[in-house]
């Protein structure tokens, strides 16, 4: 049996939690496999992907700053093409197949918490890379998606991109739109970095309510102020480690065709947070 090699390309990748999370899956299933991190020079990403294919590497995750560059080097699935970013490459086909499991992982994180997105009104705070994956995913399932961002023009531009092929009604605006939107919403996602450096929240507690399901993309710390505030009003809370976990779970499933050992991966991830 040949050893399987998976990995991550990004720059930097030194603090990645993916190696322990994926290697826990290999241990749990008795797979002869390794997960290795690579930090190519940003000018060498094309050579890195071609080299990985030539070396017989089975699969790569892709992180900042390469998610957009890799899109043009692989055959992306529909969701990755619409988002314009690839975070998972499967080298079992030629050309290699590209996926965006950040997006698919958000869906799985809600499913895992028995939160149904069908027919819901969602608010996404933020308009960067994480918000993009979240907004495209929610727009495939929810009735409405509103993107609110500190820089309103970026929210409007993201909403326009998402609206193109979405069944959902998609709007965008500044953070001043939150008081109108959040009290009526079913789903709230923080996809800004607020809450990471300092104990701050992008959404005032007075706007939160018990019928909300709140996902915070921030995973360090795991218990952000937003999640603590949301729990205090009786909302369902989903921390950022679930989003991180399920992007890895979906990547594992694309690469191996097997169900991922979710509990083992979750335990390994949380042990390293
Ligand atoms: P990004 O592209 O740099 O976007 C940052 C976003 O945060 C922008 O919308 C920015 O607004 C907003 N922002 C930053 N500081 C702010 C402040 N003080 N007040 C209000 N808004 C502020 O970053 P990203 O890659 O999307 O990552 C965002 C967060 O998601 C990070 O904490 C990251 O760790 C997390 N993340 C988690 C996962 C996961 O799997 N759990 C995956 C990806 C990312 P402007 O546009 O106005 O600057």
C-alpha cells in the first residue's frame, strides 16, 4: 500500500491546525497517510501546484494568499467557480479538481447543530474572504441574505456578486443596517475579525434574540463575546471551530471518498486551540 500524502499550501502556514485535525482522521481510520504544510513563495504557486501533481500528492488545502490564484490552475466545481476561490484540490483527476470547502463547511456546521437554513432570513457581518464563502453558501439555502460591513461599498459589491445566480434575495449595506435586520433575522454570522484581538462584538447584545442561530467565524478565542452575548439571550451558538472543522471534514471526504471521523477530528482540533 502506498502512503497517501495530503497537505496545505499557504504563506504563512506555521500555526495551521489542519495537520493535527487531519492526522487524527488517518489514525482513527488506520490510514497510512501524512498531512504536510508547504509555504511556497507567492510567485511560485503555479509551479507548486504542478509539482504537487507531478509528485503524486493526493490532495492539498489552500489558504491565504493563494485561494484565488489556485482557481485558475484547477478545474473548479460550480460553487468554487462562483465564489472565485479554491481551498481544496483533489489531484486524483487531471486536471486536478478544485473545491471551496470553507463554503460547504458552513452548511455542514449548521446541519450538525440541527439548524435548518431553508426559508430563513440571514445576516452576514463582514465582506472579506470568509464572508464571501459564507454569503454564497447561505444564498443557496436561505430566503434572504443581508451582508453588512464596516465598508458598506464592499458589502454592496459582495451582495451583487452573490445575487447573480442566487435564488435568495441578497442585499448589502453598512453596519448601520444591523438594527433593522438582526431583530428580524433567523441566522447571524460574524465573518469579520472583530472578537479576535479584543473582547469586542460586531453586533450589540440588544439586537440579539432567542430565535437566532449565531455562527462566529472567529475561532481564537473559541468563546467570543458575540457567542457569550448570544447564549445569554437564549440563541443557538456555533463557534468558529465548527466551521474550521467542517471545511476539513468536507476536504477529507473529497480526497478519500470516505465519511470523515468527525468526532476524532473535532477532538484533535479543539485540543490544539
Ligand atoms: P478579511 O478578508 O481581512 O476581512 C476582514 C473583515 O473584517 C472585513 O469585512 C473588515 O471590514 C472586517 N473588520 C475588520 N476589523 C473590523 C472592525 N474593527 N470593525 C468592523 N469590521 C472590521 O479576513 P477574512 O479572511 O475574511 O477573516 C475574517 C475572520 O474570519 C478572521 O477572524 C478569520 O480568522 C476568520 N475565519 C475563520 C474561518 C473558520 O474556518 N472558522 C475561516 C476563514 C476565516 P472592512 O471591509 O471594512 O475592512
